[in-house]
C-alpha cells in the first residue's frame, strides 16, 4: 500500500459517518447478501476471518494505518471511537504480529466500539470471545508489537484488498467482511433487503421439494450445452 507522505502522522478527528438508519438495516443482513446487492463488490480477501466462532459485526469505520509490527496507532485511534464504530486497520506492509489483545479490546469496548477488523495479527482470542468483542483478522499470533513509528487515523486505507474510507459501513460474519461506501449505504441496504425478501420466498419453494433445475428453467440450457442423462 502506498501512502502520500502528507498522510502519515495525522489524525482526522471529524469524519462523516454513514447514515445511522442504513447501518441499522445492514446489521440485519448477511455479508453475502450485501455483497450481491452491490453487484458482487466490496469484499475483503477471504483470509480475513473472525477469530472466534459466531462473531458478527456491523458499524461505521474508524480507519487506521499501521506500521509493520507497531500498534501505536491503535492506541491513538481509541480516542476517535464513537459508539457504533468499528476500527478498521490496514498495514503499510505485510505484518502478522499480535497488534491487538484483550486490554485494547477493553478500551475500545468502553468507548462504544462494536469490533475490530485488521489486516494483521491479534492475540488473547479466548478472552476476546469471553468479552463478546468481535475481531476479524489476518492471523492469530502471540508475538507482541512495539510503539515507535507513526501511522495515521481516519485516512483511506486498504484492508485485505478493499479500500475503506472513514465512515464507511463494514459488515463481518462467518462468510467474511464487506465494505459499503457511506454515500450508497442507504441504497445498498434497500437492495440487500429486497434480495433477502426474495430469497426467503425461494427458500420456502425449495423446502417444498422444487428443484433449482426447474425453478430457474435450467433444463433447456443444459440440453443445448450437451448434457446427457444415461440410465
């Protein structure tokens, strides 16, 4: 990730967060549904996973640019957290140390953070689960980090291959993490809900025994493609 020099060592205190009602609607929808509603866009790389089973998160992004092996800016970011935020941390270069653990999670939770998404390592996973604090990370690693080099807070970052701007909506579940730009959050929420309603109806149809082959009228296309049934 390349960052302009004038974007290093800065903290933007005032950011425009996505509409709260759109965030609330998105919080009830799955990552897969939101991704499809955005035209199959917005997904982070699949190596980013929840560190404990059942973790889910949805909120507005406070973004952090980290330096490899250095978690200084995660502490700086804590002051910028408002209730409903999710801290999203990218790194200036690939790094897998344990940037984050239960003490920072305690601080973040006290500020009202809903979780952390980080393209790096975390530790204290058992305690994070006991706290019910959702964390999605690149790896789990016990190795500690230092506090020596400046990054930035609330600038655009790349996290697991996705561009995240301060105030965007980030949603994470067992299928991964998706980013919804703040400017289109309401539109995406409406499209995703419509998609979910449609899939609920289909689920009932398939539960009755109807096959996708017939519902989606696939048989003619398969025949034209040359599929043959042999008894």
